C-alpha cells in the first residue's frame, strides 16, 4: 500500500491526502514532522533530503518528495487518464504553471501569516509583517479571482490537481481573521465548490492548528 509520511496539520501533507482521496487510492499515513519529530533520521532524510513533510513511499521502496511533484506522480503512475492531470500538452502545461505558481508565489506570504496568527502567541506576533504578507497574498488571490470569473476551476471547466494545490490555502485564507483581506467573490464561490467535494472537506477544511 502507498505510505504517506507527514503530520496531517501540514498544508503540503493535506494536499497529498486530498489528491489520494480524489483518486480513490488506498494509503496509510505515518505521523512525522512538527511535534512528532522523526524527520532528522538518515532513513527519513533518504526519503526527503531536507527533513520536511510530506514524503511518499511505494510498496517497492520508491520514494518521492515535494507535494506538487507527488500530486503529478500519483496521477501519472496510478491514474494516467484521470482528468485531474490532463494529458493534452497545453492543458497539462496550464495545470503545471498553476502548480508552480502556488509554490513560488503563494507559499511565502501564506507561511508568514499562518505561522504568525496560528502558531505564535499573541504577544509575540509581528502584526506589521502579517499585514504585509496578507497584502502580498491578496495580489495573488486577485489573479486567481480574475481567472475564476471565466470558469469554475482554476484551469478551466474541470477540477484538476491545480485546484488541489491551491485549495488548502484558500481554506486558510478564508478561515483566518486576516487584517485587510479583500472580498473576492469568485474566490469565495470556488471555495464553496471545494467545500462541496467530500475529499476536500475531509482533509483540508478542518480547524486550523
Ligand atoms: N516544497 C515542499 C515544502 C514542504 C514543507 O515546507 N513542509 C513543512 C510543513 S507544510 C514542514 O515539513 N515543516 C517542518 C515539519 O513539519 O517538521 C513541499 O511542497 O513538499
């Protein structure tokens, strides 16, 4: 059975949980990372060289790290005809672009306000840095909002792994009390479409911790 290494409070682990569930793939998950530790051992570093979560392990010993690479791999290896990762080169290229944009543009500001508001005691919070991060993220969410004015999912009429990669982040964007967050009607409607998907609701929409 596929084995997923990583605590289920990690956004990058949640993405992979969402993907495994959407694809209907059986798996087991092992708690490592955060308070669970276990990521500094040579055995774990062989799976994830930076000691981060998640890491994926196949029954034959093949391992893979980087959450978005894992999402692509799961489709390629286990569901090659799934609409979650279209095979037509341009459609696939657009999905890849939005997967990369999530990692390169959204992760940094989201990490600042999530760690600041959820994992830092109030007296130690840097509210100026949090407000700046919200504004930086708002610029990215406005781009997403404009796309979602044209079609229901990030890359078009079909739900794909791009929606999975952005989905956990929209939950945090909507669920936290963020200073200066703009109201973005299309992003809000897309968030509600995600919430209607049982796999998203199961893995990505719980209390923030
Ligand atoms: N780009 C990596 C980032 C992985 C990452 O930063 N994971 C965080 C949790 S979201 C982590 O491992 N934090 C340390 C820990 O949990 O011990 C990916 O997408 O997999």
